[in-house]
C-alpha cells in the first residue's frame, strides 16, 4: 500500500500548478482526487485484512466527500492521478494500469448490469466526461477525448474522440512506453471472460 501511495502522491504533487514545496504539498493533500486515491488504497488494504465494514464506511464517506467512487475490488496500478472533483465512477471489475490520468465526470464500467468492465493499460488518459464501457481493452498510452463514449478496444497510443469514439490518430512510438501490457491485459481479459 505504501509504495502505491508514495507513487500516487509523487504524481499528484508533480502535477500541481502551485510553486513552493509547502503549497504544492498542501494542495496535493487537500485535493479531492488524491484523497479519493488514498482512500481507495486504504479500503483495499482493509479488505485484504478482512476489515470490510470499516472499509465500506470509509468508501461511502469518500464518495460523498469527493464525488469519486473507486471500490476496493478495483485493480489500480501505481501513480493514479485524478484531476478535480467528482462524477467519477469506476466499476469494481475494472482494471487500470500504472500512471493513468482521469479528469472529472468519467465512468469506467459495464454496458449491462453484471457485464464485463474495461481494462486500461498504463498511462491511459481519460478526458472529462468520457465513458469507457464494456469488456474492452484500452492500450497503454491511449488518450480518450473529453466526452467520448468508448465501446470498442483501442490499440496502444490511440487518440480517440466522439460518440461512439473513433481513433483520430496513433501516437508516434517515441510517445509510448511498454505497449506489451496490452498483450498481458488481453490474456487477463481472456481468462476473465471465460
Ligand atoms: C482527445 C485529445 C487528447 C486530443 O488532443 P490532440 O492529440 O491535440 O488532438 P487534436 O486537438 O489535434 O484533435 C484531433 C481531432 O480530434 C478532434 N477532437 C479533439 N478532441 C475532441 C473531443 N474531445 N471530442 C470530439 N472531437 C475532438 C479535433 O477537432 C480534431 O479533429 P479534426 O482533425 O477533424 O480537426 C484532447 O482534445 C482532449 O479531449 N483532451 C481531454 C482534456 C480534458 O479532459 N480536459 C479537462 C480539463 S479540466
């Protein structure tokens, strides 16, 4: 938990626009996005130690306080950065790789109740208001535009916009790191979906 939290803090701290270590640190610690992330890490840690009731209470309070819902069952890699307050719902079966970035008003979940949820690779950016739905795989380094509705898998480095989302370009290889995670995610999805 601590390694993940340190990585989350470092990323949020590096992205604050304030100058000066004290102001940057205060801004990071009080930002709803970082608070939701550390609350998720804590509730996941509690869940693993069979303390579900305390975890559930903390999760509910966090949802009310930050407007961000990340259930402890969700798998989230190190260094998750959430900009701004609120409107973020992530399904418990979703998987987020390392160093993903979420803006406000995002849903990452299933298309029908009980259906599969998305797997996001590393360093995926999801723009404000976007919805990523169903048992799809979003390749590492992909960028999802504001208000996009993504219903199909995206290759690594894809920039996708619109409703339903379409790929407008693929980033140059120099702008990507480690698309291999997609293959790994594919394997996980294959296992999960039977
Ligand atoms: C998707 C995004 C990352 C693309 O950025 P980019 O790589 O610089 O791409 P461009 O601006 O060159 O846009 C490429 C094409 O997609 C279109 N486009 C870009 N973003 C779009 C969006 N959110 N919805 C619909 N179309 C979009 C552009 O109009 C352009 O179309 P054209 O080729 O027909 O002119 C960016 O536009 C975006 O939506 N970022 C999210 C930012 C965000 O959520 N901010 C919240 C701050 S609080």
